[in-house]
């Protein structure tokens, strides 16, 4: 039976998550709330919320876990060309800019907008409220691409210590989300973040260099990273070499 979390009830141990044979691999618990305190407690244990509209809050800890080691991030030839063009435009006319944490809630709301292949979103108003609170406390961050002072792409996630948990990306112009991600990975690597949690395995993530590791390996690495000093100054550093 799936545990139901009430009030301040602790999360079950992640080893109790459902398995593939149960039909909901990685599902750990339901209920509780999306306060900053609850979210931080979840992330520190390798747990994240993911649920659709009309469902209760569902908490997950899959095994295996998809992660991206920042040193293994793959910049494809096409993305290299895009980045070089982007850098040239930034240097020549300043119409394009990379910013961090200037429009966190806007990035979340853009990520929540329906995509061409889907009409729904898991990023509910409650999710936005909880993560904006995390942002205000210095734990949630956004990487943003701006064109003529308009937000055209971005990515966001949660950072505890030197551990980063990727959440979602969006683009309003071609490749803007990839540029935001490339700069985010560059920034994290330069600041001592070696692993990004990508949660679920997908071909797209694999093409970027992400790979699955066991939940046990993930938790061991996670516990090492969250106890390191948290990154303080979230500002882009230098042009990304490509």
C-alpha cells in the first residue's frame, strides 16, 4: 500500500519505492504539501514531486536514476554552431543576453505552458508557489536567454550545496532552451557541481551525455554534494568555450 503523508510525517526510506512489477516504478508516497521545507526535505533524500492535475501530490525516487555528470555534457556540432552565432551576436549588438535568476517565476510559468505535443502540464500553481519560495530562500535558480529584453528561453532547477536538480526547460525561439542549458552546465561545472539530477531516463537526455546510475550510487553521491557550501553568487561567468 502506498504511504499517505499527513502534516509533518517523514518520507519513507527510498528503498520502499514501488518497483517495475508494481506498475509505478519509483513511486514512494502521496500527500503532504509543497512548502519549501517539505521540498527541501525531499530533495535532500533524493525524492521529487511529480503528478498531474487532479491527482494527489505524488513523490518519486526512481531506480535507476538519470544523471548528467557536468564533465560529460555533450555539445553537438549543431549546438556548437548555434553557440558561436549566439556569442557573436552578444558581442556585436548586445540584443542577446544570458542572465541568471532575473525572472525565475517567468521561467517556471513558461515551462508550464502547454507544449505542441501536450495540452497539460505537471507544473501547477501550487508547484510554482513552492518553487518560488525556494527561489526566495536561495535554493531554486533559473538560467535565462533574453532577446531585446524579452525572455525567449530558459531552464530552472534546485541547488543544495553542490548538488543541482534539473526540473524543466522552455524555448520561444529555436535552440533557446539548449543555450540556457549549456550555460547552466558551464556555470555549475565552474562552481564545483559535478552531477545534475535528471530524474527520468529519456533519449534526449542521453544525447546530452546523461546516463543512468543505481539509486544507491545516486544517494551516496547526493549526500556528499549537499553537505558542501552552497553556491552564493549566481552570475554567468565568461563566454562558454565551444
